[in-house]
C-alpha cells in the first residue's frame, strides 16, 4: 500500500504523520511525505537556502514519526503548486492508495468562504482520504459507519490497512426512515380507537422489521472487516445519521470514524448535505473517507 502524507510544519500535520505511521505495515507499505516550500516561503519570506534547510528538517521530523525499520525508505515529494492541487496531483502521479492530511480546525466562516486544504483534498480525490485531528491514541478506538452502498468499498479499504495492537472497532448503522422510528406520541394517545390501534400495530411491526433488517445487514458487514474492527454487536441508532454518529463518537471517545463518501454536486451538498459531510464537519475524531461509486448507491 502506498500512503502519501501532506505536511506543512504545523502540529496538526505532524499528528497526521503519526496516525499514518500507526496504520502502515513497515515491512510492506510505502510512505511519501509531501511538502510545498512555496507555502512556507509565503508565510515566512526566507531566502532559498533557509527554505531548503527547513524542508530537509521537516522531512527528517516527519520520518521520525513513522515506524522504525521501514523496509522502504520514505520518499520526499516537493511541489511548488498550491497545497490542495499539489497534493492531489502528487498522489495521482505517485499512484498513492491513501492520502493523509491534518485538520487545523479553521473557523466555520473561513471554511464556508475559502474552504480548507483538507476539505478541498477530500472533494477532489478519487481515493480514500484520512483527515487526522489528533495523534494516534494507545488502543485506537474505531467506529465504522455501515450503509449497504458503501459496505464493499469500506471493507476493501480497511482490509489494506495495518491495525496496531490494542485497536478495537464497532460498526454503527442509523435507521433514518420514518417507519424506523418508535411509535409517535400522537398515535400512542389514540390507541383506544380501533383504526388508530391498527395503525399502531402496523407501525410497530414495520419498526421492528426495519431495525432487525438493519441490524442483520450491519452484523454481516462487520464480519467482512479485519478482526480488530469487527468485534461486538453493531450499534443501531435511529434519527439523523450525521448527528447520531457524531454524538456516539463524542460519548464513546472514538479516535477514528470511517465513512463512505458518494460523489455529489456542490448544489446537492449545499441544499441537502450528506452523512460524510456532517461527520467531516462535526466529528471530534479523525475521519477516514472512502469514495463510493455513485452507480452503487
């Protein structure tokens, strides 16, 4: 597996290197460290010699956060392109299987008007992108979001990563249809009426059937994941998927959320949003976004 990690010298980008290092197999995987001296020179207008020295020092620092004894020496990729463009073009030219970027948590207004490098890379990439928000914790806790359309892509991507000792994982699925919600109060209050009672019984039967189906599919999906990630009964919740996934992530102290991303046009994302957008924007954890063929949805 070939992993390209983009760094800019910030603590967030170096945390991204550390997280990537925890997920690569030092005996088999290749790592490239991407850096743009032009970005450093823009922020700190040094002379070429100092920029060259800073680039070398940053590469050395990044390599120090990878596992010792890498069978293949990490490669340095330097580009003069703007950050997002340079990362995407370099990943394509190097034939990367995964891009890793750090997230510095810019304010919502800046994200809305200008976007961020990590967001631009996510939307421009045709391969999985890991947006790191913290260095790896001891005993990595992973939450894998199940949806039938994204299941094959997620299982394939997760099967290629190296999961460190102590990693634990759970699968989560969210029932979002109206009939997958509990009986609403307005029906409960009128169950003495024969017609309403029939509605209540049908609603509850539909609810139980829907949740059982979701649970069964999530359980079958969990069985296809690496052993470290597929343990435990799937978590099945009801409501808005993005909100419920983010709330569970916070309450359980999840370190990494894995979610499928279906390509969508800008207007659709603006009007309707998506689960991957909601998770990327609102999750306190690092997020691995795996592209899903739109034809599969």
